[in-house]
């Protein structure tokens, strides 16, 4: 069982804050192995328009795999300020990640955007949760998921 630690989510929040300062969406991720951060990334969808590599989770996965010289992250946990989208959740599954910890949910994001901006954001959400993606995989993967970890702190990134 993974012991979730606030210091790692705080590091992901720092990555999200860096992204915000650069004019990107406030989303950040860190990947942890052996109680140490081995990769970190923030969202870059606005500053480096790339619908795949611009996601914080994808950036962190790529950096962690490079550091470990492996396509697998078996003993790693990702901390992300936002629920991984279906693409990122699938990439985490294929990377054989051990755990996924995230702050705000897809529903939180949709609710915020509908209140603060407009409903045009909602169409960009694919109605499949991170948990649903992981459940569709092999049952022996045993990926631990924690949703809503430090949710209130992560919600501040939306304002």
C-alpha cells in the first residue's frame, strides 16, 4: 500500500504554479520513486502547442522513463494536481505505474469552467474517468488510485 505524502503533492502544485506564471493551465505532476521525486512537469499546452506532450503527466512520464532508462514505472507513483485525462491515464497504465494520486477531479474542472468562463470548456472533457480507464486494463496491474488528495489546495489553481 502506498503512503501518500503531502510534500509530493506540494511539489506538483509548484509545477502547476510555474505553468500558470508562463500563461499555461495550472496543472502540475511529479513522479516519485523510493521516496524521491525523479521527474516533474507542468502543463505547456498554450506555450508549446502540442496536444500530447503538453500534458503535465505525459511530460513527467517521459522524463521519468528517460531517467530510469526504462519504458516502465513499476515502482513509481505520480502526483498530479488534476485528474489525468483518458490519454494520460492510458499512458500511466502502459507505463505500469504503481500509484496515481490526484487532487481535483474531472467533475471539479467542468463545474469550475461552467461557472467561471463558459460552457465551451465542457466539450473538451471526455466522459471517462481515470479510474474507468485503469479498470478496463488487466486485473493484475493493481494500480492504486487516490482521488481528491489535497483537493482544496489544488482547487486554488483554478482561480
